[in-house]
C-alpha cells in the first residue's frame, strides 16, 4: 500500500496544487456561495426599498401607495 501511496500523493500534488487547477477548484467551490450571497444582497436591497417606501407613506399620512 505504501508503494501506491507515494505515486498517488505525488501525482495529486503535481496536478491539483498547482496555481491553475487549484484556482479552478476553489472557484468552483466558491461560486455557489457567491450566488447565494448575491441573491441575499438583492433581497436585502428590496426589503430596504420597501421599508423606505412604507416609511414615506406613513410620514405622508397615507395607508396605500398611489397607483
């Protein structure tokens, strides 16, 4: 088993831990998280916009938006 471990380990280091393949691997792992973060940020922006609109309506004494 030890005779197999060394070539496999050396090959993995040679293939995966080089800058190009490592960058691609990390990017594929981070991409879903980045998408979720973008969706969460967009939802937060929508909530803040809705909250601002409601605050303006209350300040103006209205209970419904125009239109």
